[in-house]
C-alpha cells in the first residue's frame, strides 16, 4: 500500500484560503475595536461635560436667588442692611498668606544654581575670592 502524502493539494489550497480570509478580516476588526474605544472615550467626555453643564446651571440658579446674593454680600463684603448694626471682629491672628518682616527667612538658591554661578565667576574672574586675591 502506498502512503498518502500528509499535505494534499486541497489542504494547501484550503490553508491559503483560510489565511487570506483571516488577513482580509484583520484590518476591519482592528478598525472596529479602535472605533469602539473612541466611542467609549467620547461617551465619558460627554458625561463629564454634562456634569459640568449641570454644575454651571445649578450655580446660575443659585446666583439668581436674591437671598443667596444678600447672604454672600454680608459674609464676603461685610454689607449691612439699612438700619442694621453690623460689627466686624478683627482677630489677633494674622492672615495665613501675610507675615511680618521679622518672620521672613533667607532663601537659599538650589545647589545647581550656586554651582553654575561659581563656574561663571571662575570663567570671568569676577568672583568674590578672585576680587579679594587681586585687590
């Protein structure tokens, strides 16, 4: 009995056809996945933008409320209604951003700036040690 060959002509043609189909489907599938990813990103961006619009709409409604505006004027600008006595109590604590002149610390430049300035001074001969040695 004669042995049949392992790979027949039909099997080879079938393999080539399957590879051709797989190659022809690879690009559309890749594009489909990329488009789905883009759609998901756009939906997330849309949700963020809708939330921002809702926040701004809530803020607009809040600013249209006369009671809110009066309350803000009293709290932030220390406004008083006519005939009302208002007092502003000044605390002894200084505001957090302001300090007195005695509290300021000397600011040291970073090490690399000091190094570079010393290199420039050595190059030009105008450093403090060079001036003392020459004088």
